[in-house]
C-alpha cells in the first residue's frame, strides 16, 4: 500500500509540473504576441489570430518571435 501512495503522488506531481510548464509556455507566447501589438485593440486581436495561425502551421518555438514580428509588420491597419 505504501508503494501505491508513493507512485500515485509522484505521478500526480509530475503531471502537475508538466501541466504548469505547458501553461507557462502558452502565457509567454500570448504575452509576446500582445506586446508586439502595442495598445491597439484591433492589432491585439490580429496578433492573437496570427499566434493561432503559427500554432496551426507548427512554427517552432525558437522561430516564433521572428515569425510574429514579421506578422506584426504585415498588419493591414499600419
């Protein structure tokens, strides 16, 4: 019974840390997209859509800042 408790709590802890890591990565990506948009609400919506497009196109995380910066320069309202 002791082994079950150890295994269950270890698995729960590992899952929680993985979940937290994924959430922090998502928050960082979202924050990057919003910081490139500035105070313009329409550009913020545009950049969040571009972030979704980047995820659909499976843009690698290391390439994401350059990809979003290029998308920001292509904003039609500029």
